[in-house]
C-alpha cells in the first residue's frame, strides 16, 4: 500500500483596498514631500488628466499606496480633486495609513467616493500582487522606465 502525501495547503490571504477622496488646492507634489515614506511619480499615462504618485512598503505590514490629483485642480462632478487608495491585507492597516497620510500631508480625505469608483478600486489587488512578487519591475513600470 502506498501512502499518498498531500502538499501543504497554502494560506490564502485576501487583499482589501480603501479608496478615499478629498479636495486640495495646492500642488499634490508639495504635500507629499511631508509624507514619511517617499512617493514615486507615476509616469505611465492612464487617463492623462491627473498627476499620480505611489509608494510600496514591503515586508511586515506591506501596502501599496496610490494618490492622484486633477492636473487643473478642478473638482470632479462628485466634488473632489484628489483620489487616494491603499491596498493591504487588513482594513485596519488601510485606515491607519490613510489617517497618517492625511495628518502628514494636510490633505483632508473627507469626500465620499462614488460607489462606481469603490468597485473599480477594489481591483487594486492585482497591482499590489505584482509589487509583492516583483517590486523593482513594478516600480520601473509605473515610473516609465520599462
């Protein structure tokens, strides 16, 4: 009789994304300088009407933060000009990072994000997983170096 050995089961972890919005009339570039982690500028043109920045913190408490602002500073139809997302494995971690971002940058993220955008940003798990597996390549891509 041959014993069958099952491979160990992999723990599945689900990512969660928090999306927040706000109004900020100064340049986003100026505000993010005061954030405790350096943010890189996203050079990949996705929509063309906004400036975007990101940071990825690997290891324990890992997260991917992305923030954007309308180039012209005008408010969207929903009343915001800044969009902020943070993706990690824990809702509480996301909330903590959002509060720290608001405090350190002075950008209030207090405008309700439309439901359509909430659903769209729920798909941020894919970029997060790319950063987890290949952080340097993901960073080079967003910075337009690939």
